[in-house]
C-alpha cells in the first residue's frame, strides 16, 4: 500500500512511497481505512519541526509524513491483546497502512509504544476502539480531535472578563466550534477571506463576519483574539488597531502559513494555545469522567447544527495528493469535509 510524504520546504509537493511493511513481534499492522484532511493537518505540517509533528511518523530526508485522524483496522497483530480485525480511532500517517507497537492494552484501547514516540504528547499516541458515541465515522474523522480543541478553547475563555471573541480564519472547523459554543454568552466576531464570508455568516455562529481588511470596524470594549490563521499582517492589524480594547491574544493555528508572522506586537503578548497541555489540566480538575461528560454534551450541541456540511470522499494516491495540494493552497470550499483513503 501507499504512503504519501510531503516536501518540507514546499508542502504542496508530495511523493508516493511504499508503506511500513509487515508486523514484527510486538507490533500490529493496521490498515488505515479512512481519515480526514483539514486545515489542522496543514498546521501539523507547518509546525512539523517546532512542535515535533514530523517525529510521529518519520519520513525520508527532506520529506515529512503528515499525521491524520481517522479509523484503522488491524490486518495482522503480533501484539498481545490486540486482535486481528479490531478497529480503532486515532492518529495515523497519511498512508494505506501503519505499523504500531501496542502497549498499555485494555478495554479502552492502547498506546503506541514505539521508541521514537516515547517523548511525544500522550494525547496523540492513544488509540481507542471504534464506536458511535461521536456519531458517524466521517464526522468523527473531521471533527473529533478538532472539536476537542474548540471545546478546550471555549472553556478557557468562558470565565474571562471579555465581552467579545474575535476569531481569525473563521471558516476553519475549530473556529466554527468555538464560535458555536460561545454564541449567546459573548459576542462573536469572525475574520475571514472574501470568498468565505457568506459561508461563515450562513452558519449562524457569528454575530458579525468581517474581511481581514476590516479590523477597524470591530466593536467591543474588552476583546479576546483567537488567531487560527497565523497571518502576521492580520495579527499586527488586530493588535495595532484595537488598542487598549484588546485584552488577550491567543495563537492556535497557521492555516495562512505563507504570510509569515510578526514577533513584536503592541498590546498583550500572544499566548500559544497547545491543546494537550490544556486538556491535561482540565482532566486533573474534573477527572476523566467529568471531562468526557462535559465534552460529549458540548459536542452533541454542535453536531446538531451541522446542516451546512457536505462530505467529499477521495480515494487513491493521486486523488489524495491532489486534495492535499488544494488544501495547502487554500482552494477547498469550507463547507466541504474531505474524507480520504489510500
């Protein structure tokens, strides 16, 4: 089966390789049946070095393997407790199959104990049995990890003394989740490109949708900015034009990675939001069951609003590589959720 590697210096360029091969003792070979391609995966590639996303599935020199979220089926298991035919949700390479080394195996799943993943965040190394508590598998691929991030952002911001949330890259799935959760509690303003403005407004999640060149039109006396875009020019405009009204600034993603970043900004210093760290704090506060209960309740509320979503399936190396290039190039309709298979 095929594995797709992307060139680190030109993310829209790909190379097809053979997958990882047969299972050795202690390993399981797992067919990656389906996975989502979203702006979140572009963020993984942009931060492949500084956030160590390239380390989950090492690629050849000059190339990286983009991690993706989806479902896999055990084709051949030489690991105790992992049965052939069992299906799991988790973090896979953009490939037709993966080799994992299951440890801490139990009813709730297993952890990949491969040596090269030992120092990486546990959130990404855990594989859970396939189930329907998150709805259809396509929805899970598209939203399960992204909505968890949106949920964590929302619970962080909910008690803050701000009256307005400003979200850049407003059409991204994580931003949509935050907007829907906050609507009615705080005023929600979205910043987006001209082509996505009507879509964002039609979701009903935003009180106001503005173009990136309309920062001066933002109202609100105490504003929290959540930057999903990584566009340095936009971030500079927000910090410069909102002045003392800008109380907080958080950086989540880099979907507009081509635009670069601005390091010296007026106003509050931007804070990097890293979901696994925040999740660990909430689990410690609420307990695992309490965390899951709150997350599931929030997810059910969001899932009931997804009438705008259209799912597109792409299959085979050429189609998946083309979809990836379109995603990197910003050519994907935000109403479309891509489900891929190699």
